[in-house]
């Protein structure tokens, strides 16, 4: 375990040395500034409309504040998307990159088992990815609250589901890094990410059109790659009751949000998939010929 923690620390230092952390901080600050400026302008417009209508103000959870609610949820979807990109791109060469560059031969010559090496790389990159999503979520939701006074009703469970989705992607990317080249791994994980997204779309169409086959295909896709289902579960927690009622009225036609909570069994499967991905990566790399 000590060796795995040492490798994790080295992975964090590597991310810092390659300026991954600094680039992320700068680009994330630009993203937050751009997004929150749009929220600020939206708030000014809604306030002016309330004044023109002769109203004293707007309720933070009333129908007049729906644009702000949708903006907050859409912002969190962008956090999920950026976190997914981060989870894949930062980890895509976790093992294969060192093999292709020839560094791995010198690393495994030291008293560190291959399983410990994979575990350490996973710990390091998971720490970076989880911290990134947590900080970006806090910055976005905190900024929206500061500007508008609105906070999603159940932000903590929503962020927890996003962190689990990023952890699943990180585990699968580390596993792919022990199986394929860096390029092939990146393509493969993005295809899996697309499978999960497609599952959400198929489920929405199947529910709206009352087509059981499409709905079943969507559930299968979500089971194979549960990241999008975790986002839909997070979107449920981000919506006040008025938004959930609108979703029920539309019969789930919006593939980017859900009016029902995520199945606890699916959350458990996602957590198990993250663990299985790490264990499989450790096992595979321990038996791989370099």
C-alpha cells in the first residue's frame, strides 16, 4: 500500500510538472467567468421584467425563476461533461504512455509490483479528477447563489453522483491503458461514453413514443455504461419540484434531465464497475508482456 501511495504522489507531481493543474485552473476560471457573467445578465433581465410587470420581486423557486433554475442545471451538465473529458484525457496514457515512451522498463525494475504501480496511478489520477469536478461544482453553484440567491434543492447528492461517474470513467480508462495503445484506449473510452449518452436518448424517445423496445435498449446501454444514468440521477436532485412536475408532464422527453431518481441498484453497479475496472487493470498489467 505504501508503494501505491508513493506512485500516486508521483502521479500528482507529474500532473503538476506537465502543467496540467495550472492549465485546468486557468481554463476553468475562464469557463466559470463566462458562464456566471451570462447568469448575471440573465438575472438583470428577469429583475427588469418583474419591475415592468409591477412585481416586488421573484421567488427563488417560483415559475418566474425557471430560467435561472435551468441555467444552473445546464451549468452542472457542463461540469459533468468537462469532468468526463478530464477523466479520460488525463488518464488515457496512465500505463500505455509509459510503455510507449520506454519509461516503464525502468520503473518496474524497482521494488514496486505492477499491481501497486497501477493502483498508484489510479489513485493519483482519481484524486485529480475528483478534486477538479468538486471544485468546479462548488464554484459554479456558489457563483449562481451569489448572483441570484438560488441554490438547487439537493446539490450534495447530485455532486456525489457526478464524482462517482468521473471515478467510473477513470477506472475504465486505466483498464484500457493496460490493454491498448494510448490512442486506441482514448477512442474506446469515448465510444463507451457515447453508448451511455445514447442510452439516455433511447430511453427518452422510448418513453415519449411508448416504444418498449427503445426503452429497453436504453436501459441496457445505461447498464453497460452507467455514467449518463448517473448524470440523470444528479439532474433529479438539481431540480426543484416545479421542474420535476414539468418533466413528468412531458413524459421524460428531455434526454438531459430526469424527473425520477436514479435506481439505487444502478448506483451500486456503477461503484462496483469502478472497483472492477481497477482490479482488472491490476490483474491484466501484472500478466502483460512488455
